[in-house]
C-alpha cells in the first residue's frame, strides 16, 4: 500500500497534527505545505522533506498529486479554506473548531454534502485514553443512565497560550467558550449521549484585560511557549487586542434531558481538565488526563466521601502528542480517506459543539440570557450519519 500524499495548510501552533500524519512508509506523508510565514515554510519544508512550500493555499489545492488536505490555520479561516478544498474534491481534515459561528459550520457541512467530498474534523480528544476509558465504563452501564455531567478546565498556561496571539481577539475566535471549549463540549456530548439544546453562561475578563500589551505588528517574545510567567498578573507582551473572557461558566440542557455544566479559567496555577459524570447508579471522575493518571468510580453508596473509590483505573499508556490522540485520529483520517465509512469523530458533533459554545458566548455577553441552539438540517444529519454516502 502506497503512502497517502497529504498537503498541510498552516504549520504554526497546530503542527502536531501534520507531524502525526508524516509516517513515510507507514501509510501517509506530508508532501506539500502552505503557510503565510516564509520562515515557517522554509523550516517545515526541511522537516518534512518536501520541495513544495507555498504561501497561497489555493496553489496547494491545485496539485493533482495530493490525496487529502489538513487545515490547521487560525479558526476564522477554516470556512474559506475547507470549502475551497471540498470544491476541488480534496478530502479535508479540519482542525477543531470546525468554524467560529454556527453559520460557518453549516456552510462547510452543506458544501461537503453538495460536492460529495469527504470531510473530517480533528476532535482528537475522542481518541485520548482518558476519554475512551470513561466512555467504555459508561457504555458498560457501571454508573447506570447518565443524568449529569460537570466539566472543569484549569488552563494554567492560558495567559501565554491564548492571550499573546490571535486567540485573544474575538473576531478570530468568537470567544474561548468556543475556541478552547470546543473539545470539552464535544467530549461532554459524547459521554452524555446527546447534544446541547439550551444554554446560558456568565463570564468576564478579570485578569488579562489591563496587563501590558505589544504594539500591533510586534512579534511575540522568543521562548513564549517555554518561559511562563507567574503569577498571572506578572504577564507582559499580550496581544494588542484582548477582548475575550479569561473566566467563564456555562450551563447546558441536552436534548436527552441531561443537565451539564462547563467551567473554564485561564489564570489557575495548574493545567488539566476534570470530568465528572453522574448516573442513576454511580459517579465517574478523572484525576488528570495523561497516561498513568487515575479515573475513579463510585457505585456502591450511599456513604461519605471515599477517596479510594470502589474501582480505580489508570489511563492507558500511549505514544504521541495529546495522550496519543493525534496519532490515533490521523490513522482514522487516513482510513477514512482510503475507504470511507463512519468514524468516531463526527462533523455533525463538531458543529454542535461550536453551536453550544457560540450561543454560550452570546449569553455571557448579554448578562446570562438563555438561548436555544439552532437545529441542523435533518438531511445533513442523515448524510453524515451514513458515513457521507447519499
């Protein structure tokens, strides 16, 4: 079996996806790249061993020798680039989030449907060991029927990762309840077995709104992803536009009746996420999300708190970034490009996580007003449920 030849558009902070796809002799290679930054193009062309390194993604899409395309550019560009790829018949992998509005997501889904070109969305957390372990436990019925899900996301490096570049500008992201939370909302939906129907939220810019910013056009300081400032109020060189919230909470009612909540803070001292799933017969909770961390199950109550739980699991070992999720998701994408069929990730689910985040962001900026998530065209739902076959 020859390697799939994949083009990568965008080789910045999300280059780990392209790196996971580059497995010469083992199924896929990065054969061409596109990026606006000439230094990035030179560096990544050398790393991947390709002579095709262009500025304009349309030039890359015109190449007949590419089997598929990865889109890992800033979020506000996903709609244009993904639709361009779909229209020329290139199967496309879109890094999460699918878009920054409900409308942009629906445009991508509709374009995939109308062209018949395969669309895949990079929600790699569905392939992380901790998520798959918790989903398997729930599927066995060990906590009964899921009724509530609570997610807490402690983003310890948030001031560095999300407030020193375009992520801090709501024109590029809508807000971090969409951009950063899309993964977690998708996992919450997957564990709960439903999609958000109604949402409200509160949030604010409590720490990073008044800290020193760089002048427009000024590059980020060298080592900005290696040298972290503490405490959060000591951070400097923020993006010249900072108008997204650094702390937020959202409440959700899912279409299957499950009640859920998500909390996000970008100035905590630690960086991890905690999922708590409560069913009619037990409670499931993770303590860390990396290989070797713990997932605990309590299902023989009632009692006081028991730290040892009834059963304790360890998150399985995995190779590669994001707890092995990048390696597994790229393997699934390559299989999907070659063979088609259903996948563990879902373009419809990706749209629904964006919709929940977008409406939550609208709510928090309107004093917590609740909003209903707009429905998706049933024709599109059915198409993607069939594995993108008419």
